[in-house]
């Protein structure tokens, strides 16, 4: 196996882990969305977005800049807000 193929295999494994983590994050977002809907709280919270951006900046050890990570997280947050808006509270039996 070539060195390039080894790196690509590593990337493929990392991508699978990222997808699993993103799905876990979105599952948690769904739970939060139901709670927010039941408590009549808006799906989007600018202060929470600022907190997330602060947290990723603090956690960043490179090689990418904070600006690059923020661009990625803006998409993650947008998907999360969209999911929250689509999620309805579970009907109680």
C-alpha cells in the first residue's frame, strides 16, 4: 500500500468518527429542541453561539486558525438551529 493510500485510509477513518460525533451532537440537539419547544424557548441563542465560538477558540491547538474553525462551526450551528426548528415535542400518551 502506498503512503498516499495509507493517509487516505486514515482520513476515511477520521471522517467516519467525525460523522458519528456530528450525529451524536445532532441527536442531543433534537433533545434540546423538544425541551425548548415545551418551554417556549427560541431555537437560536446568540449568546450560546458566542459561547461555542469561544470554546472552540480555546480548544484549538492548530494547525488550522480559529477563523477556519469558526467557518466550520457556523455550518454546524446552522444545521443544529435548522434541526431545532423542525423538531417538535414528543406527544405524551
